[in-house]
C-alpha cells in the first residue's frame, strides 16, 4: 500500500502577482501521486474573479518569501516524506513551465467575511477514481499554482494538498 500524506497552510496572504503562490517539489528516487489540491475561502479587498493555473515545471521557483508546510502522515507507520510543499507571501521567480495541467476561475469573497458570507473550498486538481493522477517523478519535477492574471490586491486563503509516494 502506498504511503499517503497531507499538508495544509495556516491563513496565508498571497502576493498580488502572477508568480507561483503554491509549489510542490518532487522527491529524489520516488514518484509522488498528487490526489487533490484545494484553495479554501479566498478573499480579496473587494471580491474578484481569480483565474488560477496549475502547471508542471521542470525547475522550481526561487527567491521570494515562503513557508514550508509540514508533511503529515495519514498512517503513523509510514516513512517520513521529504516532499517540499511551500506557500509564498512574496512572489518568487517562476520555474520553467512544461505544461498546463488545469485552470480554474474562482470568485474570491470580499475581505470582510460578513459582506458576502459563505466559505468555500475549490478543487484545483483532483485524481478521479479510475483515472491517472498527476505524477511528480524525482526532484526536477514540480507542481506550481499561480494567478493567470494579477488579482488586483493581495488574496487571503488557506491551501491544502494530499498525495501518496512510491519508491
């Protein structure tokens, strides 16, 4: 059975930029199977539509200011994961894009939660039953999530991901 892991951010303020705000770096000598990636309750100053891209990159983002998330094992007996999952608050220099895997148009709520209510979780990527998940093979394979156009103000949200590893 494959080891399964999750990582989730605290509330993050993402840069008003088109550089990656969430990255996952593959692991040497392992295959990572990305099961799902979510952005939760994005808010912006006045509320706006956010165009979000999910790309595979052959080199990781560099620079910027990031927080490395803690990899949580679903089964305590699984080995530790050495995957690197980051959320950026100051835009990094993007890596080299290989292919677009997904894109979504998401409405962000106004910065004042009472202004338009409802929390939401948006799946940016999901491995459906019976279909192949996105695989990251080795440390030169990266998943990068970013705004396709700058949102106009900083965006506040949480991010979460689930994956399994083999090798």
